[in-house]
């Protein structure tokens, strides 16, 4: 079953790899996703992807008959790398200085996964951005991503994601380049917990799960007032991230609380804005089918920061 995703993802990536091809022209006409980039063609694009490698992707623990969650992840990544490839392919070679990279924090113990991560850090400039490299980049990137997920599921050792610590210690130095259009893509179900980063101070915390909002009485129509009055939310990491766009994909709210999705979005938005990310530079999408999110993902990545 897991092999099926690479076929779809590679096709998604391949048809976007060369803006001058008939496939891309047809894609532009039919779906609108390959329309001209809103970014200036000289803009340096810097995309970072953070994968929540927790058991949320385990097809045995959390099966989904429509499409498994790891397959959705790889589909989203196909759209992300498609946007990257399309932008770089539209630049003059002399202006290319663009990067796409993937992170897992903490790092898994599997040498195979670490090797895949190394292959998923690609920096292009005038010296290595050949036509062949640009054409093959989407398929190669998706293939290495597919292998990363395959290895994680096969190992059945999910390291989770210390998302809070990654923001505190790594985002500014790893994911933000000067004179670049910086985009951080986070693949997560929206919940946050890692044993190495548990902080609780008044109404702020670094840990929320699918039972947290009910305990906090955020399961009624008055959840906004409750959240505001008690200043509930993620504990804010002491870092300023102005000039960063953040795309959160795969949010999977629990079904027992009809307000869970709204609360989850509000927590993420509040946290990101407190770290300096502009409200207009935040996009949060639930775990929909990749075909439905392809256009919003590419439009967000290829739109200038506010």
C-alpha cells in the first residue's frame, strides 16, 4: 500500500518540474495551481519542512480507509516541492540561490532515516542548478520523503516531535535566511507534546492532547472568552520570527468536541503571532486530501510575505 503514494506524488511533482512543458500548461488551465508566481522571479526561496514523526502516521494505530495519514503527508510535500521547483525553474540561472530542506526533531536513531534527511537538504545556486537537476528534483525529493516514511513505519519506533524546542532553539538559525522568502511547513496533527519540553505556567503550556481542551472547559460556545480571560495557550518560546511564513498541514482535531478545530487553530495562531509571525503569514489546514490542498499550498508558498 505504501508504494502507491510515490506514484501519485512523483506524478504531481514531475508535472510541475518544468514550467515550459505541455503538462504544466495543461495543469495551469485545468486547476489554476500553476499560474505565474506572485513572487518576483529574482526572489530567493527558502523552504523548511518539519515532520512530526510520531505515531500519528501509524496506519495500524490510526487507520484511515480514505487515505492514510502518511500518504497525505507525502502528497502535501509533493505540492511544496512542486512550488519550489516551479519558482526556481522560472529564474535566470545567475540569480538562483534557493534552498529546500526537511527536519525531524529529535533525530531518529535509524541510520536509514538520517540518510534520507541528508538527501532532503538541497541548496541550489548557479553552479549546480542544471536543467537536469531541476527536472528531476521533484521526483527525487518525493522519493526520498517516501522512503523516510516507509522506514519509520517499518521500524515502528516513532520519536515524536519536540516542536516547541525546535521553535525555541532552531527555527531562527536553521529556517530563516537573510534576503530570502522564508517558509516553514509543519506536518502535524496539531497537538503538541514531548517529554523533554514540558512547561506549564499559569494558563500556558507546551503540552496539549485530545483531552486537554475538555479539561480546560474549551468545549462550549464560550471557549473564546474562556481562553482570553485565563490567557490560555502555548507557552511562548523566547524567539522573534518576523519575516517567516508558517504553513501548518495535517491538523486532525478530535471529534468529541465540536469546537476542537477552532480552539486548535486559535492556539497555534496565538503562539505564532506572539513569536512575531504576521497573522497574514499563517495558514493552518486540516488533514484533507492532498488534491484539495495542492492549490492553497502552492499559492501560500509563492505569495509574498505581508
